[in-house]
């Protein structure tokens, strides 16, 4: 999770390393949001902004919040505890938390105001 120059940056950690991109593709690809190695936070958020439905945007933004939390914990586990999860295991934890958040929220029918 360190870039080729040996320096850790937030953009590289969350959006540009192969580990992160795989997780993002699996998590957000079904919503039509695709990650790439040259992405910045601005371009990534613009990709989410073009999603057509309010519900899809909300789910994508919630997924990103959960993703950043999980990925940061994984980064700290690697740096301090010698722990390493495969990306599929990280994705599984993110999806479990996303489902729990969605299940605990009051959701209206698509197209209605919150």
C-alpha cells in the first residue's frame, strides 16, 4: 500500500493501489462506478455524482465511507500488527457493514424525498 516512490499517500492508498482498486471495482462496479490507477478523489466523486438515482448515490457514498474505514484499519494492521487480509476478506467485511447500515436505516421508496 505504498506507492512506487516509497511514500504512502491517501490517494494511492484509497484509490490507486491494485489492492484498493480491486476492492472498489467489486464494491461499486455493480452501481456503474469504476476505479482506475490514475484516479483522484475529485474524479472519483464526479463518477459517483453522475449516478442517476438518489438511492444509488446514497448507497455508493455510504459504501465509500465504510470502505475507507476498513481499508484504513487494514493499513494499520499491516503497519503495526503484521496482519494482512486478502482483498476478498476485506470486501466481505465491507459488504457486511454496508448491509447492516442499510438494514438499520429507514428507506423510502425510490423517487420519494427522505
